[in-house]
């Protein structure tokens, strides 16, 4: 089986992209910039609190499962009990956090990262 697609730029047998990339010194300079610090702060102010909250929520579920069997076994309707509802809520919470992060990244992180990347690639 053969393909007609060309190999990616910079791979063996093809010319590299139009010039060398940023140097290590340029990366270090950007890493020390206020713009990069703001990008990290935006990421951390969102990711860390949600991570801590989700881990606490997960540990609460585990602890309730181990030490509050009577409560977790309480039937809500039919054969549906508290443990099943809270277990399924773990999945819902995971998807909610992923969706919230996607929105946060698109609105706040991606524009800042794109500006930094454009400046690095443009040599400005």
C-alpha cells in the first residue's frame, strides 16, 4: 500500500521549515515574561481549585461507600440507591469539568498562548 501524501516538513528527505526555531535563550526569556506569568496564573487559578474540589468530592464518595453503608444503600426509587446516583454523578462531574475547562481554555488561555507563540515564531 502506498500513499501520495508528502512526509511532514523537517522529516528525513524533505527540506526543513523556513528557518531555525527559537533558541533556548529566547524560550527562557519568554518564560520569565509577564505575559507568560499571566498565562500560567490563568491556568492555575482555574485548574488547581477544580482539581482539589474534584479529588475531595471523589474521596467523599469513597469514604461514604466504606463507612456509611446504610446511607449509601438507601433506596431512592425502585432499585436505584444513593450509591448509584453518587457514582453516576462522578461521571457527570468529570464531563462537566472537561467542558468548563474547554470553555476556559478557549476564552482565556488560547488567545494568550497564541500571542506568545506568534511572537516566538515571528522573532519579535
